[in-house]
C-alpha cells in the first residue's frame, strides 16, 4: 500500500458527513495509526434530547462482531477448523452436521439464516425468540442453501451454531469479550438481547415518513452480531489485533472446495480499492451501520459507525480509505448505471430470481450494487456476494456467489396456480385461493397477490420482503429468501 494523506482523508470524511445535520442521527469516522488517533470526524446527535456524536459514543457493531468471534474461537483452541459441526453439536441434522467449522465461519457452509427462516414462518423482526429455543429449532433443519464449499453466500447461521458449540466446551463468548475489553481498557461488550442495558448506547434510527423511529430486534443476539462499543473502542481493539499472527489467519480468504479463490476469510472480507485488497468488514442492524478497514503492515485502522439506518458505513469507510491512500477517482469502481434491461429475471428452474435495477441487482430479495468491470462485465465489490454478470442474447449470464447462472426475463403470464387450500410449516399457516395468499393472524393478517415467475414459481410480498414460492409437488411448496432457501410448507 502506498503513501498516507491524513488531511485528505479527513476532508473526504467531512465532505460525506456534512449532509448529516446536527439535529439528526449521524455517525463517526475514526482513523488510527500505530495506536494513535489520526482522524476523528463526526456529525449528528446521539438521540432525541442528547448531545452530539463523538469518538466515545457507543453504537451496535452488528456483523463487525464476526471477526471478534472468529478470533476468540481460534484463541480457545477448542476446535480444529476442519472439524464437522456435528462433532460438537450432536443434535444437528445430517446436512448441517457435515459442515466444517471453517466453512461455517467463511460463509461457505450453506447454513440457513435463522432470521430469514423466521420471516418465512411469518415471525416478525420484533418478536422475541430465545437462544435455546432457536438452537433446538435450527438443529432440526436437514437442508442447506447450497452444498458446503460450493459458494460464498452470507448467513448468520454458522456463527450462532458455533457460539453454542464453543459454550459447550466451556468458552462463553461474552466472557471472552469481557476479558479482552478489560485487558485493553475498552468498552467493547456482548449483549444477549436488544433490551439488555448497555452503558452509553445511542439509539439506532430508522427513517419513516416525517421523521425517525428507533430500531429494534426481538431475536436473541448471537456471535453473528452481539457486540457494542465506541469507534475508539473498535479502533483500539483492531490496533491490538493487527500485529498478532491470528489476524493473518482470520483475514486470509478461504478457497472453495474446488480450490477457486474467494475474498472472504473468517469474519473478514477483502474490499477492492484501486489496486489494493483491503481487509475489513461491514455490519447492519436496525438503525445502525458499521464498517472498518485495516492496513496490517502500517497498523492503520479506519472505522465508521452510524446510528442511522441509511448510513452507508462500508461505502463511507472505502471513500475515506481511497483519499487516505491517494487512490485516483479513475481507479475507483464506476457505478454500473443502466447495465441491463430492467425488470424481473429467473433461472429456468429452481428458486433463483433477480430484479435488474439501474446500478444494482436484487437477488432473492437482497440488493447488491454493481460496477463496471472488464470486457462488458458488471461486478459487485462485496466478497461475501460475488457477482459477475452481463446481458447478452436476451439473458443475464455470468456468476453469482461463484456459481454459473443464466437468468431469463420473466414474461407476462396468467398462469393460475393449482395451490388452493391451507398450508402448514412448523405451526405457521398460510391459505391460498387462486392467486391470492392469506398469511398471518388477527390484525397482522395479510392478503397478497401471487405474481408468476413461470415454471411453478410465484413471488409475493409480506413482512416487507419479497418471497419466492415454488410448487414442488401437489402437497408441497417451498418458500425462499436470499439466506433461507428451503422452508417447506405442506398442504393440510
């Protein structure tokens, strides 16, 4: 990596932060070099009636937690990375039991995400769920989103399972975090639930018509995203971690089972900025966004934490990093713009569908920004959701998550589903009449329209998500989202 220009980095941070007014939520940018703060920029307030944000304001770190957990797991020496999960968690069904520790950490296990599985059962994000009940339920999933080692696709499921496995060996994640925090004199801490008291925590803000509301999550927090702390806390943790050999272990990308290279390690991903592959990670929870990047050789850590749901922390940290290292604008990824005819696309069969938008693509209801690549390709810049696509011969072709794809435009279709009746899954109930689906209970009951994707597949909107319904047999249907692709309902 080349020269560092801290004044340029600060100017870049201030340029982005100036749109966050002082009487609204905002964020903090903090840069540290060899343990010394070199950049501190902040905008916005801590919450209604509170003061301005600063380097010691406490935020939720969301998925930035993952690299801390991976560090603690390796330090424990409780498991080898090639150990199947079933050796530590005997209750697991056969499919998840065969996933290795490394695959679970590196997003290669195909393990379903429990939050999206709950969504597919109609359980809202605000409903409380307990750790033991979640584990017992997840242990019974005898299916995976993909074969282990065949793709890199984001899921929190592996981290939740490994936290349970580690605890059974006598290593409690929250206690390990507390020990590190005490050693470093920082405020990093793990919570079990959103409602647990966290000293100094600023509320997360979600935009709504006419203002903001405070974010909330009912599901038990796990090692996938349970940490909180200030920007200074995170920078000091990283300053201590970077010189240690364990940082190389977690930051080293793990190849697929085929040997193909990836950009994701153990809770650390590589972000392309100019000709640099920079280790770091991002995170998102209701009302919070987080991101960091590291230069191990120079012991530089750059951190962004926000208390607003629309705060693009990973984009902001990359922007400031580019200024810090003098990366010319021409060397930065160029947004894709109008890269393919907009609209819905689907694979010839299965649950894979996408929507083309200017500058992005939505895959299984998860949106990813695209950028201009070489030779007419359009690519993502996220190692955990690698995409390389182009439109040719009337179809989208290329790769999604390291796997070849060909998606065809969804044609107008009056296909009437032969799905009339009541359907159940794990106590959840839905009812279909023609192309109308009824889901939920009491005042939460929703009535939505099934939109054909062709070949026995439909989309419907519920709970703020677009869900794919696939007709498997006369009495079986499957619901899917990006991180949970195998929730089956049966006709009753």
